[in-house]
């Protein structure tokens, strides 16, 4: 099954917030946004049943969705939200064009529910496994900014080098100008992306110098580095990272290991092993107080056996990454892995991914408990009538945890706007996201 999705949102502003939660869950699970329902593998309708006209609008939208589905025979139509909850039996019996429906309260599990029902999204041409590939600037206070193009590595599962070409860094002056332009449009955080970030400028010092120059841009609060390949270059960068000198570089390391079994890493033509990943992540945590780690794992590579998955579980226990993306391998034409024999059966891959996910969720629960009552500096991502969504420095936009603040329990939102920085106390947590309250100087 494909991996692109489009969400049609009906109803009130609350539904818009719920759709954003669905989007985060889908991105986390490896799905990618499509520009329109016509290009999507999954068309999700977030429904409303508040009044008669809203119910009619939902039915009309489902019927229109069914017409779109006719033109896209593999597409799945998914009905979510109030209407799906209230009229569960009627949806099953009278709207056969709906392939899956679920009610409110499960928005945060949308990605998993789709994977459970239709199979996990396979990596497809021409993608490398990254949860950030769908990020784009769309008026939010954060934006991706490319540091480079292409890649010189030859990971056995990835077709990117074959069509994006050799690695080349962008000119720093051009990058700085793009960031200045973005800050004029209200962007307060840039996420520095590329296929291979730690190769930028040919040395770790070039990255430090670039980030240092970004510190001179007024109104840019946070700088986030994404996709740091877990090798000696990233180690050298971490050794040189002085958080006092680079206060706007957020305490966050995104470093995709892709596997933890030395045998499979070798077959994937990837660097590192369990021990080197442990050392790298330990160094990051020692150098940068409060740093959190996101990594990804690609399971189901040819030759993978249950012993290799034992290594993955041991890696999770060793390294305890706060955030984890899980991908299922699928052979990609034009890659060296394409013709390798010994691919595990699809149901084995799904079971392995589910087990690893459960393991990670149990680790995440401990991590959440430790965050309870702590105060974090956060960026305001969204403000609506029902509340505010803020994000810690340790959380990347769109895929990591956010903190929901119920404005009814607060005296006021103090005239805040997206992109502002606030202090927030964590008061509770859900599976991934958290609840919190604004903290004022008087509370400290
Ligand atoms: S580092 Fe590997 S996975 Fe990433 S773009 Fe290069 S070849 Fe693909």
C-alpha cells in the first residue's frame, strides 16, 4: 500500500486542531502529505455531526470522496471524528465506500490504525527513510531550510544518490538570505535539512560556523539540525558543540541509525554498530544538557533474523532514544539491496515493528513520567479558541511531542502569538503528547 494522505476537515476549529493531531500521527508513522485528495493513497475525512447541516455536509463529502476514489482505484477512504462516532453502525451499513472509520479520541493513533488495517507504508521510490521529508513552510513559525543537495553515501536501500546526484553544499550566503526572508514572514525556528547534513561544507567546523552566522539573524529563536549520519563526522561535531556559544541551536540530535545489528548494518552499507551508537548518543547527552535524541530504524532488510531484532531491542535499552521512527523495508529498483535474497515475510516485518514500537512506548512512558512537573522553554505553534499548542526545544515540529494548554484553565493567553517563547510546566501526558500550563515569572 502507498503512503500519501490527504485530510479533508469539516466542522469547527476543534476539528482543525484534531486534524493537525492526525497529521502528526501519520507523519510519525511514515506517511507523507499529498497536495490534494486526487493524489492521495488515503483520503481521510474528519467529520462533524453537530447540527443537521453539518451531518448533510459530511455525507455529501463522503459521496464526493467516493467519486474521487473511483478515479484512484487503490485509494482508501477513511471517515474519522464526530459523525463516525455517533453513527458508527449506519456508516458501516450505509456508506460502503468508507474503508475504515473511527471516532473521536483516536486521532493521535491515526497512523497506527491505518497501518494495522492496510499494512505499513512501504518506503517507495525514491525515498530515503526520514519522517521529515514532508515538512514545508506553510505559515507556521517554523520552516525547513536546505543545507545541501545530493548524497555520496551508498546505503543499500536508498535510491536518492542515483537521481539527486553527488553531494554539494549550498552557499552559506544564500542559506542566510533564505533564513532572513523567512524570519520576515514570521518564522522563528529553522530546521536545517539535507540528505547528509554532517557533510555540509566538508567539515564539522563549517557547520558550527554556519550556525554561528545564523545567530546574527534577529528574531530567529531556534535552529535545529536534522539528519546527522551516525558516524565520526557527527562525533566530531558533537565534540565541538558548545551550547554556551550556540544558545539558539536546540538540544536535539536527529541521527538515524536504521538498524542495530552489525550484520544487517553491513549488508545495508551503513556505518556504526550498537556500541558506537551508544557512545555517540552518550557523548551528545554529556555535551548538551537536556538534549533529546530522535533516531529511526528500518526493519525487514533481506537476511534479517530474529537475533538481529534482539539487537534492536538491546539498542533501545542501551540508548533509550526519546523519539523513534520505524520503517518497513521494501526493495527499491536501482539500489544494491534490490536483488538481495532472504527478505522476511511481510507479517514478520509487521510483528517485528509492532514489538519494537511497544518496547519504545514503554521507554517513552518512563521518559514522560520524568518530565512531569518540569518547566520547559517552549515555542507557541498554534493558538485557537480551545487552547494552545506549544513545543519544547527538544521536540521537532510536526513529528515530535507537543504540549496542549487548555486556555480555559489559564487566566489569559497574555496576547501571545505563534512563534513566541513561553515557559510551560508539564502537568500530564498522553501516549506521545503532553498537557501543560503556562508559567509566569511570578510562579517561578
Ligand atoms: S545517507 Fe544513505 S539513506 Fe541518506 S540519502 Fe544518502 S544513501 Fe540515502
